[in-house]
């Protein structure tokens, strides 16, 4: 499961939630006020910072869309 911890909710965090809901993957979002930067963890991957997390999620969306394309995946 993909987990994102963030210091406070903002428009970027809301955009992440919308993207994850759109691609329908299991995720957990957790506000942790003591954090200085957002952190994404998924399996062995660990990504820190809004820009890098956004890039990671965009790549994930592309992978999911490619997998779901006709003739791919299932």
C-alpha cells in the first residue's frame, strides 16, 4: 500500500488524493504536524518532498494506465 505523510493539508495534498482516487490504488494519507517535508512510501520506494512525490504519482498513473490499456495487463 502506498502511504503519504504530510505536515499539513494543502492544495498539493488534495491533488494527490484526487489523482490516487482517479487511478484507483490502495493508499493511506496521514497528517503529521511534526514533519518538515511530505514523505511517500511504497514497498521499497521512499520519496521526499512535494515535487518528487508529484512526479512519482504521475509516473504511477502512467504505469497504471499503460497496464490497463487494451491488450496489456489482464
